[in-house]
C-alpha cells in the first residue's frame, strides 16, 4: 500500500465564515462548492526557531488581518453543510486549526480568538490530554462553551496510521472519538492524520470509524474534488512575515 508522505508547506491561507444571513449568501450552486483555505497551527508560544511554534503577537497580527479583510472563520460542520447539503456559506470562509492540543492554545491563542471573534478547531491527541504542556478536558470544555472552539480527533496516541494493523487503527480512531463524546458531549466527526501520513487503508478505516471528514497537510485550499478524507491544509509557519502570510492565503 502506497504511503503518501505529506510535506509541510510554508504556505498559509484562510477563510472564515459563519452562519448565513440575507444577502451575505455566496454559495454559488452553479459553480459548485467554493474551495476553503484551512490553516494549520500547532503551538502558540514565544519560543523562536521552531516553525511549529508561533509567537502570540504574530498570531494576533494574523487573526486581526483576517478579520479586517472580511474572512469568516467557520467550523467543519459548516463546511460540510455548505459543500454537501447546499447550505450557503459566508463570503471568504476560512477554517483555523491547531494540531496536537498544546496548553498554549488555551493560555495564548484562545484570548486572541476571543478578542477577534475567530472560530478555530483543535485536533487533540486524546491520550495526552492533561499531560504537562497539553490541554485539559476542562480547558477544552471552557473553550467550547464560548462557541468559538470545536474539538476534533488527532487519534489517541499520535501514531502513524499507515504502520498500524487494521485493528490498531480502529482503536485509535474509535476510542479517540468516544473519549471526546464522553468528555465533551459531542462526537468527533473530523480526523487529522498524525504527521499527515495516510494511505488507502487508513482512509477506509477513518470512514468505517464514522468520521465525516479528514484533513491532511498537502498545501493549498481544501477543495471538494479532493475527497472528504483528504482535505488540504496550509501550514502557517511561525517564521512567516505578514506579507508571506498574505501570499500563502492566496494559495500556491
Ligand atoms: Zn500532530
């Protein structure tokens, strides 16, 4: 089985959205579902030199830019309804995601998201929740209560799914989903493949486990033609300058 190694790109992108109101409808059914940039962040911390960590001030600058430019942040549920059920999306929809469930998503990113009114999705490794430096269930619950944050699955142990037996894969996928249901009261319907590694058997397992969508780390805006279990994301490296961020939003 071929393994697709998904390289991280230094491109960024985004779109945001919301519910729908009157003349803000933009879904053009004749043209088909609109592509939606999905941004990928990890840790929001002041440490320099690691592209997977972004300084909070830079993150705030990016969120402020998106807001000013009229992007509408949405959750995956809204994307799904827009793409597959014909529900209109706001103009310039964008999805903001964080992988791995770092505690600074609560201490540093969440205050900025509250301030700018931006929605985001956190893909948590459920077996690591409550570990040092990682989010707790209480923090996730608090953030979800605001309506801005949605918690989804990044498996139980962050293992490369392509290296696991079918049975192990199902454990990672089903148990993480069920843990989120037990702790937060909703199923996880979206998966982020650990390391962005996936193959055909992984996709089949994700489908069988009941997920509706899955995200990868292939650059560029997510497009309905890629398939619901291979949604592209744009990695926002911590060392991007604002101009590079703007360029990344416009895609490769
Ligand atoms: Zn990860």
